[in-house]
C-alpha cells in the first residue's frame, strides 16, 4: 500500500520549490531592469538626503571650479560690494538657496549697541534698532587702507543676512536666536575700525574712544551667561588689525580670535591651536579673464612699499641693496598716496613674481594683492601664518624662501631666474583657481573669503568643546567645596576677569 501511494508531503515540496524559483527569477529580472533605468537617470536620487561632508575636504585637488550665484535683487546696494567677476555660471543646486540644515556653523550673535559696529560707519539707526535693514540699505565701509582689515564688517553682514527668507546662500554659518543651540558666540565689535578711527585721545577725553569701547565690551562679556558657560572659549572675537584690542585681549584671550597674524601676540594669548588667521582684503584691482602669461609680464620680480621697517622688517632694507641694480627687477619705495594703489596694480599685473617680505609684523596685505594680480608670491617671512593652510597648499602657487638664505648675495635672484615658464605657468593657473578664496564681498559667494573663514572657525569647534567638557569634570566636587561653586575657568595665575585691563574708569551700562 505504501509503495502504490507516495507521500503527499514530497509532492508538495517539489511544487513549492518550483514556485519559489519562479518568483525569485522574476524579482531578479525586475530589479535589474529597475537598476538600469535608475543608472540612466542620475537625477532620480534625492540629494537632499545626502550629508554635507565638505567641511574637512582639502581644497588642493587643483580641479575645483567656481560657480557664481545670481545677483541678489532685493539688496539695493548689493552691486557696491560685488567683485568684478562675471556671473557666467549657474550655482550648484545646494548653493542656490541658504539651507540652514546644511550650514556647518550655528552662530549666536550679541545684539551690541550700534556704537560697537555700524554706528562707526555713521549709521544712525532709528526707533531703537540695533541693526540696519540690509534689504533697503547697506552702510558703506570706508575705503583706502581701512579696507585691509574690514573682516568684521563682511562677517557681520553675512550673519545678518543668513536669516533672510529665501536668501540665496551659500551660508556656511547661520545666525540662531538661542545661544544654547549655537556652536559659537559671535561678538560684533568692529575693533580694527575702532583702532583706525578712535585710537587717539582728544582734548575732551581722558582715554581714547577705542580704549573706552574695549573696556565697556569686556565688562559686558564677562557678565554674560554665554561667557560664563564656557569661560569665553566658544566666543569669536575679531582683532584683525595688529593693534586692535590691545587692552581687551588681556582678558578675552580664551576666545577664538580672528587675526591677521600672531606677530604682536604672546603665545599664551593667541596661537594657531585655538585661533583663526584670516586674509587681508586686497586693495588693488583684480585681473579679469587673465591671459597675460609668462611672456606677457616683462618684470621678473616686483616690490613696492615701505622699505625701512622696524622689528622683523629689517630684511626689506637688506634686500633693497641686494636687488636694486638687478635688471628686470622693480624694487622701490611706495605708498597709497599719489596713485600708489593704481601704480601698484599696474606693476603687479605686469610682473611674474611679487615679493612678500616681513614688515613690522610677519604678514602684510601685499600677499593678497599678489594673488589678485596672479603674480606668483615670493614669501620671505619665517614667522608668517597663512589663512586656512590646513586645507590649502600654498606651495603650489607660492615660493617660500628662508630669511637667512634670501640675505645671501645672489641666492634670491638666482632662484627666481631658475624657475622656467612651465613651472611658473602651473603656479599662475593654480592662483586663478584659488583666488576666489580671498575675495570679500556682499552678498557672499561660494568658497569666498567669508565662507572660508566660517569654515575655519567650524574646524575649531570640536577642540573647544573638548576643553569645555574636560573643565567640567569636577563640577560636583567644586560645588561641595565649602558649599560654593568654583568657576572652572578660573586660573591660579591670571583670573578671567576685567582686572587685567590697565584702563580704569567708570563703566556705563547698556
């Protein structure tokens, strides 16, 4: 009986296996067809779901291309701040509009009174307003050498505009209203302009207006909960002019300082670990559609500026005597007066190499004028710190020479003459690719100086958080100590307080 009647379970297993493989073959065929179709249409992917991994990207592949956003119409004065660059290309999709979710930095900004910022530009305000309405009027920043250290102006404009609806971006940094949500706290004090305009004591003053504002700022900041939470470590303070914030820096040193160099700072107040080096704003004219290659630039080596300087600038005088009689070398005294900027623009535009020599401080605006001129910089400054050098390789478009070697007779000129057309052209081409990183403008554009500075600040945030968190390890023990909570940022030598300031006078309150 058993042999004439096979087990029903065996028959069912064979049918099930056949049905399973039929379904599997159909699914494989369908999925392969779907894959081919999606591969032929790359826009099928929603890029809004992709994370922003550009913060730590190195900008040294030499293949980056510049995209310019469309000009912003609502700003009546926006054309005053645009570069000479033509808006030929369409902006990348992710940069067409400011997307707060893609910002690399969330910034809380104090609403300081206008006397600390736009009030210095003769902006009067109205109805108790702290900030100008940028969609109807943009206060004008003074020209000339003031522009070199105008970093504070461009960053403040960028933060204010980051809150506009449908702002065209790119907004690496956005302003937030709640300080607990912020990565950093921005202090909108135009310290360089304050030094340039208000550092002298008038007959009716006991101290200068510049020192008065610094002392008033110190009193305000150390009283804020935001400062107390981190000891000021997450605050961003601008002191781009080497002589700005001379008094306040003695107290506000824990903050992230945005500087031009460290020439006049002791390392315990400013250093490359915690602070950011920002470029000067170049004052000469940018070359547009530059085709003036190696053979179209008759001057081999160019320098025009102050020759007799103090401190590290002694080398200028020494080089002047070594190079003044060399053919196709232009090495003369120059200043901004009497068409100085116009003449410097013409000279740099027609030169292959431009000298950037240490002066009173390790850096100068001359480096950024050279980049704007596509004149290969020859840097002779042993202590120089360069903007965003952690992501930008300057050796691909600059020549660095040690001071000790530059002072050897014949060394510098022989080195420059040994660089042929092919090598020079590579550096020239690279400068044209990276020059946008040194352009300050409003509205800001993708990867310009404003965006690069914000990204440099963002790269400091992780280290700041580490220090703040470590400082809080023994908070409970400190509370238990005599029933008082100790300030974790209080140092045994030098307290974080206003007593460091040498300026003594009654403070006004806000």
